[in-house]
C-alpha cells in the first residue's frame, strides 16, 4: 500500500509539474484598457486597425502576420504593404468603420484596435466566433514601448521588439534626461495647431504628451472640460484671441496639406521650399504679426507624416531641439528621422520639416 501511495504521489507531482510547465509556456498579455489575454502559442494571423498599430507590427517584424487592415492604413502608408501578399484584406475604412462579417470570414487569431475605435461593439460581435479583440494605443508616446512588447510577445517576435525599443530608447534618452533637468519656470510655452485653423491639442491626446515630453508647456493645457461641438482632445477649436493673449514662445504647425500636396500624412516627395512657403501662409493671420514667436521666427512646421512617425518620438526630438537649441546642440533629429525611415523600410526623405524664414 505504501508503495502504491508513493507511486501515486510521484505521479501527482509529475502532473503538477507538467501543468506548471504548460502554464509557463502560455503567452499572457494585458492590453491597453487592462484586459488580460492568454494564448497557448504565438498568433499566426491578425487583423489590425489604425496606422500606429500597423507600424508596431512592422517594427517587430510581424507585418507578414497581418491578413487584414483598414483602408486608412493602406492610403497613408502604401509602401508598408510590399511583400505582405495577396492575403491582405481591407476590413473597413477605419476603427469606426469596420467589417465584422469579413473579419469573421478571415478567422484571425486576434484583432487589434485602438480604444478610439468602436472596440466594444466589435468585441461583442466577434465573441461568438471566438475571436479576441486586443486594444493597443500606439498613438500614445508614453505607452508605446508597452505595445511593442505586447505585439512582440503575442507574435513570437520578442527579440525584434526589444531591439526596436532599444533603438527608440537610444534615440530618446538624451531628450528625456535633459528635459527633466529644465526647471518648470524656464520651460517655453507652445501653441500647437493640429487638424485645422485655430484647432489645437488638449490633455488626453498624444499630441499634448508630445509637447510635454519635449519640454514645452501647452498654452491650452489647462482646458479639461470639453465642448464636443468644438472637437476632441486631438483637435479642438480655440478662440483666436486666446492665442494672441497667451503670446506663446513657440508656434508649431502640424501640416496636413499644402497648395501642392493634399495628403501629407503619406510618404510623399515635397518640392524645395514647399513647406517653408506653407508656414508663411500659416502665420498670415489677423494680429499674428504682433506675436513674439512670429516676429522672432520661432515657428516650426512638420508634415503630419513626420508628426505621426514612430508614435511621435521623431517629432519630440525636433520640438526639443527647436525649443532649447543650446541644451540640445548635439541632438540630431534629422538623423533620428533617417534611422527610423531606414528601420521601417522607407527611402530617405527631405523637406518635411521647416521653420519660418
């Protein structure tokens, strides 16, 4: 009897060890809204919404896993899809214009969406097909590395993910360290225009985080109660008089179009002086000739392609350098952009950053 009990005990211990080993091998992640997911093995197919999120898949070397994206991704970054294959399907225009029926037909291992989209409805509808919906908000600079690690882990590309994070950290370490040493009283005020005339960003948007991370003070950073008729946190209509009253140290324009090109969120070749000319038109507004930033030429412009690049990390480098040239004499944002373009498989790019003449 003792021998039988001993055998049973050993067998039980072996079963427990196997269970522990299997648990250890399980891939567990927490998404952008705190939900937990577990996979027995790396996913092999994914539907991905939002260009920031598709960029993460590209960064970790997992673009071949994508079998569906939204039309906005394809329109914005057409170069990304070289080599992806004929299996890539368009599953809606955007996060708010999705095609659940097509997703169900594709049967991906997981769907990745931004919390800015209608993920609750998609989650509910896809639950009956056993397809999980994972939220990653790669548009938030402060959370960017978390999503790179999440995608790297669930796709089995952890090493590539960590390598890309190291690349980003190496690029941003100088900015983070030196910005932290700038006293609050010495930080420069910024008016950032985004998405239309007299529209700016507010706390809660990645654009606001971008300004703060670069060491700036958003002159509209105290607006916390929104009037929905004026827009959202990323692009909110403000009183033109308030800009004149604030007289910001620096003005930054995130340029979505020029008189020559109408879609600057895309990778496009600009003509020489095209963006600088756009800045001249940008500041030609009533009363702006009296603004200190305009008088001193402290007006920076970059295309929305550069503004969005790498979860806004590239733009952070440009803004930090523009705000505090003495502190960041050795920072080379142009090199940061070139390295990122190379990492993502793009050709060299010029003319997408300019300052007022």
